[in-house]
């Protein structure tokens, strides 16, 4: 979804979107903080519009961020094998892996956090402040972390210990704020309307017991059943930070841990894709304890045990890559795209259903893509002549005008989304189309509730 405003901008349709459900996005998109979309615009200026070209930069940011983390670990005097092990834990973390593939903002957050971590290790206060300021433009869930990183840089800059004393570092968040205001045409009223609407979909809810359960249980379980060390690491860092605070031995990273957990507990629902941020901070929190344990880490038995553990932690991601390889014939998007381009008219149509359809469209023409699970649908349906839905099974009442079936050499059957069989369905009636979209939305929400 973050790609759509950038693609429409590149296609000459302005910084707008008709996929997002917030009122006003068709005139000026403001529902999301702008940094991710700015990066999408840069990518689309350089690279062609295709699935792999859209995903590639975010995989690159993941690797680049890991490089900065490694350098930061080494500067903190961690042994090379420990630094490599920590990098493997980070890059294999489940939600970071999934958000990279899904082209979410988290890989960019990881890169900026890694740059700030590297800058702090090397006492590069300007770079640390720049990274912290850019984090502000990524997502509200990293505002606590960005604040701590910026104030830490100010503390180092102000030798007289006045944290909030203005200095040259303040120029960076001010420039970030001005850039943000420019991106919304300084229209805070419209921005708040869209942003609050979007935020309400991800906000924490319920009483104190509900929030405790959401933040400490549902946020992590059963999602991390294949990577239990991730929530365990996060729990330990939180308990340790509370102990440091109680014994008046608070640290910068402890403040980041506590403030992030507090804000998320109060404001943020238990969405799994955010969890990698807590894991980044938890790894940061453990570094002083790893440094103090150097003598223990030199023991051969400990080194073997840790090495085996790190290798085993890669099993989840390795299994996913193996599954992708085993299913490469039915996951290859290009035959599907060729088929769709032959079946769909050049323009004057609306398409919904499987997301692969978005990449088959010519977005410079009079076409539109609808996410059925994101009502209200911000389209004047009467402006289009043709209404299509691309799905994995036929829909009663719609005419199937084309069927795609992939040919593949093996019969491996995994519970995963593929392009094995797709149906392109058509209706000339906008009323029937809208009714079908609503039914698809209801079915999607029922499926999510049943998980």
C-alpha cells in the first residue's frame, strides 16, 4: 500500500492514492508518514516497475543495516564470532524477514537504527542525530527510540549536561519536521484526519488486563513459536531495564527499552510486524553483559554451544527459502503477469483480488486497483466500464473469463500462497461488483478473527 502513492506520483497522478480508505487520500495522500513513500519515489525513478525491482531495495537495506550493526558490535569490543552471531539473529528475525519481503517500512527503520547504533559507537553525533531525525518520519512506533537516540547525542554534545540546551544537532529534527510539513502542504488539519483514521486501525484497546495480555502475550505468541528466543530476549531486556531503573543505574538503552514498551502498551495494538524493533533494542541492551562475559565466552564448550544455537536459529528462514525453491515454478510471477496483460483491456477498468494484479496494470492509464478488505472504496465506480476480480477460486455470480494454471515439476504441497491456479472474473454491473467486494471483505475479516 505504501507503494501506491509513489507510483501514482511517478505516473503523473499526483501524490495521491485510491487504495487507502482515509477520506482525502485521492486529493493528497497523508495517511502515512512520508519517508517510506519518498524512498519508493526514488526507487521508481531509478528502477523499472516490477515485483523484484520493488522488493530489491528493501532487501539491500536489510543487508546494509546488518553491515552497520556488525561494525557497531566490533567497535563495542565484541569478538568477531559474537558480532557475526548477533547479525545472524537480527537478519533472521521472523517479522523483519516478512516485512522485508512485504516491502514494509521496517527494513528502512532497521537501517536507520543500525546507522544510529554505529554512529553512537563511533561517537559520530551528527550522523546519530540525522538517523534519529529520519526515524521520526518512518512510523510512530519508533518515536520513543528516536527521542532517546537524539537526546543521547545532545547529552554528549552539551558538555555542561543540559540535555535540552539548543545546539547545532537540533537543526536535523527541525529540518525533518519542515520536510514533513512541506510534504503535507502545511495542512495539519487534513493530515490529522487521515493519520488518526489510519492510527485507529492499529491502536491498543480494552482495559488494563486486555492491554497486558495484548502487549506481553498476543504480541508474541503463537507467532514466535518457531523463534521463542526473540520474545524471551525482549522480556529479559525489559525486566533488566526495570531493575536498572529501580536501582538508579539507568542507561540510554534502558531508557529506550522502557519508553518504547510504555508507549506501545498504551497506544499500539499487538501487530507482529512491529516486533523486530523491540528485538533490535533488546540486542543493544545485552551488549554490556556480553562484554563483561568475555572470559566465559572464550571457553570452547560455550563457543560450540552458541555456534550451534545460532545455526539452529536460521532453521525457520532456511526452511522458508527451501519452500520457495521447491515451489519456484508456481511462485514465478512473470508468466502470470504475461497472462493477465493478455486478458485485461488496456484501460477503463477496476481490478481487485490477488495483489499480483496490481503489477500487471498500466498505472498511467484510466485503471484502478481496489483492496477489497479496505473499505470504504474511494472510487466513482460509474467512471469505469469493466469490473474484474482476480482470485484463487471462482466466485458465484461472476463470469470467469480466464484461468491461469501453472505447470510445475513436483507436487510439493505447502500451506503457502502461490500462483498455481488463478481465476479472472468479470461483471458488467457495478452494484454486483461492490456487493462482491463487501462479501470478500467480510470473509477476510472472519478468516483473520479465526486465526
